[in-house]
């Protein structure tokens, strides 16, 4: 039987019972907006019935001790009631007069409130292909917890598990490639964490990261595998009040898969391009008959050569999640994972002394390796964590989480370097392993109450992170082959392979090279005046304490080490005003500030490893969100102002001047026709660097930032052949400048994808076959000033759900 039927058989049977009981229901079918938190079940049901004007008979013995699920979004009366009843073991039943009552649901699990996937008003799985991949709510908007996307005064886009599956996504590169608000900065196979340009801010490792709302440093992101994610939530813009210190461009919150209410098994065998194959298993269900304990297990193995010649990628993962339903009021969750990633022949990182010597991308081969096949990037990640949700009474509840991760990164590459027109060399960049430990935690108290007819949800709490990195004293092979080219100078038409030089690193003493601690205390109130007006007001007090030492560089070069430390605090506000002129239309205005750690000089700078002081950024945003039919439309206009950090003409990483970015984002997500799904939109930016020490750079555009992005992914269901859908995409990236003076630029580019899938019922199981060709025309282009774009790549897979 398919996954949909297995997971939601009780709900579907209850709905069938209700519809079978009367020829036509007399209940109110008007769609209303609901923002009801988790609360005693009887109270929530009565509130919905009262607002909708329907008659509901409740047996107190059935609802005693049960808690309603949050009801957030636009629903008719019946759907809102069923939203509240999810996981309660009760079903909504209609009688011949049009009134409603409650009854135990078929296959009830004695009222144990197991986590359940959302169902939207149309009665299809939230985030599924049938819903047009439209998701009603964000699982975690930082300190505010789960919220309806329609009524959230921030720009948030959600990529669901089913979209990740149907697009055969095996890395976040594909997520950022399709998202209309993100510009991929460096590919995963280059060995870095996810790096994107968002709202005009770009740099390696510039993306803020969270897992189920827990903040981690950017370095941790290499340990996030899409195969263990239920959905990926991308917030563009500042997030200080919501998540604590973060980069101004945006944040990605990875939502881990949780245990399922019924047994679920899935096995996928696929090809990620070239000869790179993977096997992924996803298993979940209750552990005991009562469903008090439940589990979710994901395992992955992947290996083989990619679509780039001589490049190999290997990954392995085991990830386990456990839920313990202690009572109707207390849920405790655990998770743990081990992951390992190895890349051989890392994607070539190009460096030009003079941008005028950059060749056209068509003069290079996008499927060739311009570094060495022994160049590598390895990482190993271990994570454990726990969280809880505890409803103390009708007003107060507590929620908290604690996570610990330990990971090791090591990489060596030969970056093609151009100092003479038409020729390049391959200097060696070799580094010993870096060991990092991180601990992240949060604790929030929520209070839901009314004062004089005005609703409040007050949240107060703490969130923090401590990250400590240890480096070897013999971090780089210098004196030795470091920075020396392993090949002679050769023309672009040649890609010579040579033996790896002999050197020894990573055998000396280890020392702490950096330690960063961020502590964030906050208080906020979501105030609901009436069905049309609401506001979010909050303050956060952020403290960043940091220590760094560049001993691992300076000792190699015979120089004295530099130690940097700072302790800076800032109080940052958040003000949001939300107005809903119609139930399906939301408008908002938000002002938010945020403190972030200063940038760290890259290894190629003259001051490698130097940490700059913290920065304060501010953002104004106004937006509109509209639910039109089965599609969600969003529009946001924003202004962001922050200090500007870059590597100057003297090759020194500095903080100089300000960067002010103005822009507009438009998004569409959902079904525009019964058989046509569209996911995409556009971004238009006007980034501006000002008040720099070099007046010639004032008014110039930042490097590696496209002022225009336009992306559209589409699916069309072919009704003549049940289970068949054709897919495609078009992705446009505008011109980018490659130097601060804006004298050199990269041309815009557009790539196309084409694919198909076929879902076949087999007995009570489902088999889904998928195939996709990315960069269909094999467009040769510069992704940005450092990387070539990927070649045409065929991916395919077969998934069995049973």
C-alpha cells in the first residue's frame, strides 16, 4: 500500500464515515484564518466550532487529557476541526442534521499523540507532489517555533521531502540551484560547506545554519545530508531575533525526519551522475503496540566517479531518531547520526592575478579536472541531540533542545592559478585535519493568553552555541611544497596529472586555534488584535565572545603568532506588523537588527585566519503573501545595511565601508492548474558598496553577486498515463563582477533541466522510477569568479515504498 494511505488511513476513513452519513453536509464551508496553538483538545474544538457557527457535541470522556494539534492557516470548519484532531485517536462524525460529534477513529492508538505529517485543506499531504509541493507551515521559525507560512512576517521558502525525492536531490547544491532567492557560490565537491549568495551577500561559508531551530556554525553544514531531512526551510534576510547571531543574507533550517505513526519502509537505488551510485534506506514506525515509542532510521551509502572526469565522491550515513510520548502533555525526542564524506579530485578553484586573463568558459571543458585526481576533501561528523515539548497547563508550556557534534575536516587541493594570459599553474594547498566540537542549546517558555480580547503568545528564553576548533602546529607543509606548483605552466587545453608531492603534516601538537561562544536571551510577543491585525514585538540581547590564534600559519613561516579576542554585546529589536485585508491575503512590514561574528580572513589572504570584530546589520522589509487557488504567491521588498568585508588590492582581508542592498523577491509555489505545478520566482538586487577607504570603490557592486535571478521548476501530470509526470526547469543567473572596481564581469547564463517519473502500484506497495538531465544543453559557464559550472548530468533512480 502506498505511503499516503498507510500514514493517514484513520483520517481518511473518518472522513469517509462523515461523508457517508449524509447526502450533503449543512456545515459552514467558508474558509477562515486560524492561528490556534497546541491547547486542551476540547477548548480548541469549541473555539473552532464557535467561530464557524457549527454545532459540535463533545463527550468529555473522549477528550479528557488530550491535546489539540496547532491549527494555523486558512481552512473551512470541517478541515480546521480535523487539523486539531490529528493524532488524538478521535474522528469527526456528521449526523443527518448537519451537526458534528466525536468518535474513536478506526485503528486508533489509544489516543497516543504520535507525530503526524500535515494535511492541508485540500485533503492531500502537505508538501507532496499532489499539493504542488506547497507547505502550510514552517516547522521552526527560531524562537517563535512552528508558524503558518501565510502569516509569518519573514521571507521563508520550504522544500519538502517529496520534492527532494522527486528532483533526486543528493546535495544542497541542487536546492540552491532551484531556489529563486539563492545563488550557489561554491559546489559541494569543492570541499566547502554550503556557500551561497543571498540578498547580495556572498562568501565561502557565509550561510547561517540551524537544525530543528538549533543554531550551529557554518562549518557544521558539511554534516547535513538531505537524505535525513523532512524539509529544508530557507529564510532570506536577517534572523537575529529568531535564531541569534547570524549572517545577514539568510539562514537554512534543516528539519530532521521524525518517527512515523505507522510502519514505513523505503529503499532507493540511484545514480547521482556519471558512475556515482547510491543506496538509501528510510524506515520508521512505532516500537511498541501502544505507540508510546517510535523510531526513524535512515542509512546511506554512495560511491563512484561523478560527471567530472577523474572526480570521485563517497558518502555514508546512519541517522536515528526516537520519539517518546511520555504523556499527552510531554514529548521527548532523541537523534543521533554518523556521517562520512570523501571527495577525490575536488572541483577546481580558479585564481586570477589579473581578471583580464580569464578565459571564456567555452574555451575550457566543464567535465574536465583542472586540478589533480589525488586532491581531496574529507570530513567525518558525529551528532547527538535531544529535545522536549511539555505543556504545563492551558497557558504555559516549555520547549527545549540540546545538541552536541564533533567533526573533522581535512583537504588538499591544487588551485589552477593564472598569472600569464593563456597559461595556468597548479600551486599546492595542503592542510592537516581540523577537529571541531560544538554544543548548541535552547530553552523557551511560552504563555498563551488573552487580555481584554487581545490574544498573546509570549515567548521568553535562551539560545546559545559554543564552537571550539583545534589545529595541528604543523598544519601546512612549509617549508616544503606548499604554494609550489606541482605542474609546469601549461596552456588551458592541457590537464596534466602528476604524482602527489611527498610531505608530512598533522603529526605535531594540537592547540585550540579558535573558540566562539554566542549567548542570546530574548523575549517576544505575538499579539493578535483581531482576524485582520496582529504584530510581533521582540528584543534579543546577544553576546559574542571569541578567541582566535593564527599560530598554525605563523609558526610555519617563522613569525610570531597573533591572538585576537573580543567580547561584544548588543540589544537588537524586531518589530513586525501584519494586516490581513482578506483571509487569503497577508501583508506585513518588519524591522529587524542582528549582531554577527566578524569575518575570518581566508587562507589565500595576507592575514590568513585573522578574525574581524563583530558586525551589526539592520533590515527593513515589506511583503505580501497570497493563497490563490492551490498556489502560494509571495512578494518581498527589502533594504539591508551592514559593514563591508573583503580582500583588498593588497590581499589583506579587511572590514571597510558599508554594503547596502535593496531588492525585491517574488515567489510562486503550488498548482496553477490541476495538472501543472510551478515552483520558482525571481530576485532583483541593487547592491551598493559605500563609505570605503578607496573612493574609487564607492557605488560599485560587490563581487560574485548577480543582480538578477530568475528560476522556474515545473511538473505536468499526464492523465492519459496514470502515475506519469514530466518535469523541467529553467534557471537564469545575471551578470556578476569579479573585482571590487567593477572593471571585469562574468556574463549571465541560463541552464535547463528535463526529466520524468513514473509511479507504479505493485500489490500494496509503490515503485517510483525517476530520471533527470540537468544542464540539458551542456552550457559552459562560470558559476562565479572561482568555479566553472557543472556539465550536462544524467541522474536516475528507483524507489520502493512498502
